[in-house]
C-alpha cells in the first residue's frame, strides 16, 4: 500500500509551522517559527503582530518543510491546514497559503481543528488503541475528550472559565514572568513547596468540568495582600502551591473519567501537557489503577503548537475522504 504524505500548515496563534507527515505518524520534517519574543513585551499575543510575522515566514518555511523531507509537490498527497479555533487574521495566513498551494498543484485540501490536532499529536509518539481518553490542556482550552476512534469523539469535561494555560500565564504576570509563563512556573514549582494551600475548585464535584478563575484570584489576592503588608513571598513556594492546585484538580478529574470510561489509551495534548509536574503525576496515578490504560504523552516539542500534529489529524480525515473546498474560511471560535 502506498505511503500517504501530508504537508501541513499551522498558524492559529503565535507559531508559524509547516511539516510533512507520513501515514499520520511519522514526521519527515517539522519547521516551527516562533514569535514569542515579539509578543513578550506586550504580556500576551498581539493579533496584528502575529499576522504580520506569519505572512513574513510562511513561504520560506513551506519550502523548508518540503526540502527537509526530501519532497517535491509530486510527493504530497494532501495539504492540511488549521482553520480554527484561533486568531482570525493568523488563521487566514495559513489557510490562504494552503489554498494557494492546493489551487496551483491540484493537491486536495484538508481542514483541521486545532484542538483535534493537539489530541492527534499522540499518534506521532505511539500507536493509539481506541477507545481513547484525552486530557487536552492548552492556553485556550481545557477538556477531557473521549474518542471512539480517531475522528469520533465526545467532550466529557470542559473548563467553566479560564483554561489551565491561561491561568499559568495570568499568575505569571503577577510574578513578573514573561508570556507564556507555563514553563518557568513549572521549573520554579520544582524548587518550592506547597505552603499556600490554594483552592482546588470543583475537585469533589460529580462531573468532569474544571474552573481555574477562583484559583487565579486567590493567588493574586495572596500576592497583593503580602504587598500591602510589605511582605516578600517566596516565588518558588508560590509557584509550587499554584501548580499543586492545578495538577491536583486535573489529575483527580481525569483519573475519575478513566475509571468510568475504561479507555484503552490515555493521551495528553496541548501546551500544558509539557508540564513536568502534570506528566509525572498522571503517569504515577495511572500506574496505580487496577486496569491502567496505555499512557501516551507526546514529546515536549509536540505539546505546543506545531504543524506535525495537524498533519497527523489530517491523515485520519484523509482516510475518510473528508476534504475541504477552496472556499474554506477561518472559524476563530470553532468548537470540537
Ligand atoms: O497549545 P499551546 O502552545 O497554544 C494554545 O493552543 O493555547 O499552549 C500554550 C500554553 C501557554 O498558556 C503556556 O503558558 C502553556 O501552554 N505551557 C505550560 C508549559 N509549557 C507551556 N503550562 C504549564 N507548564 C508548562 N511546562
Ligand atoms: Zn494550541
């Protein structure tokens, strides 16, 4: 049987990325042009700045992805692109590059949901047996997703307010950590102790939903209060206490979902899936279950935004003949 090669584009937020993925599981090339430095001084992603950066690099990194994979357009079976959710102007740069390439070459187009991409990053790490359960934790989303197969799924849990990554970034601001703050807070957490005992919202509730805004407020209030008293709090203990609260809730709810749904595989995806505290905790807790599912944690560089995960997700759609037309448009608030 012939190998299927997909050239994928990702430009939903602050990384422009292209990749060639073989058979939905093998990365033949991956180029990620990050804009983090350009946004850091604004404390978050500036949409207009993001679009400009995407447009500056997209042609060049398309050539690089093909060259690195040793491919010409003749070797490509489909062109995949993220069409949402994300920043509309940013999404449109990837979509227009993909549409132009599809129109010029006649290669079919596949539209991919960014969140499905994060979940599909697992395919690049290991084989996934279904049903699978995914904890999808990123800057914009925090969801527990039950997958019957690679393209049929049900959201069993969601955040009621802030996403986990968003909470990291917001408390990072208070600690003077540049956006995106998750990685630094994670490192600090490993050097401190959980001394503050911040709230674990909804941890005992009989559902799989999350809420992180109360934790964020408790954290900010603690810092402001200490400020007013002229006290200096230990930033490592603050980070450790915050992370312990986030990880406790994510782990408790996910383990309960695993017990109920008995998936064959547990997958983690999204930027926060790079969190070392969360990865260790999930592996530990799953190991102790009576019937542990196989655990698939993508390597750190495939947790954040990248085009390889989009190529992996697109392969599943390719096999089902789910192609997009040249009238494809961005859907900034696309829901899984
Ligand atoms: O998936 P992603 O690259 O973009 C979105 O789709 O949102 O996720 C970015 C988020 C940011 O909020 C960032 O602070 C967070 O992932 N993040 C982390 C870690 N690395 C990145 N959060 C916690 N611990 C980390 N090690
Ligand atoms: Zn993402």
